[in-house]
C-alpha cells in the first residue's frame, strides 16, 4: 500500500500510542481489506497486549477522522481500507471472501461517457464485482498467493499464520 496510515493520523492531530502505531502499520501494509478480527490477529502478532476492544476503538476513530473507509464487500463483517479519492475497483470471491483490487482504465472511460450522457461529471468511481472462481483455477492461484504472502512475511520479519 502506498499510503502511511500513521502519517495520516499525525496530520489529523491524533496521539500515536504504541497500539495505534502497530494498528496503523498493519493497515498500511494490508492489501486485502481486513475486517476487525483479522486486523486484531495481525496486530497481535506484533504486540500481544493489543486487545480486540483497542482495535475496534482505533478503527472507529480512524473512520471518524476520514482516514479509513468501511467497505461492505459481501460478507457480514465490515472491512477496512485507507480512504482515498481515486477510482477504485474490487473483485470479491463470494466463496472465500478474498478481495482483489484492480485498475480498469477502459471501464472508467466507458462509465464517464455513460455519466456524461446522463448529464453527470463523475468525481469518483468505486465498484465492487462479486463472483466465483472455478475450483481448478482457485487452487493454483491460492498456492501462488500463499507463496507470495510467505515471502512478504519473511521480508517484514513476521511469521505468517493461517
């Protein structure tokens, strides 16, 4: 992720406690839009003193300050990502709940054209697409993604849990 949640917290006048720093780091390094429970698990690997209540309070505070956005990506749990004013596309696997962010310049042009035809000048495009993968493809891609996550965890000096 190319944005520092900690920097945004400081710019918004938030006091950066130890737990907030850890939670901000985990959010900044996340590419998968974690829910609060997953965020807690990851933060807890770095500092076992961080409680689930602390994560909930921090997420609510960051959301209220406009630093985080709550996303409903088809599960019963809200997921979070840094706020931003950029066009944003998600592909959500309805079976696993995994989220893939992607760019779609051709789709953006088409959507802007459609909006113009209806008298709108688009400021921002955010879209969630929901689908399922064939089982054979999913197994191969998950294996590749697992290898990538393990490599990233080693780079950060963390142990990846499943």
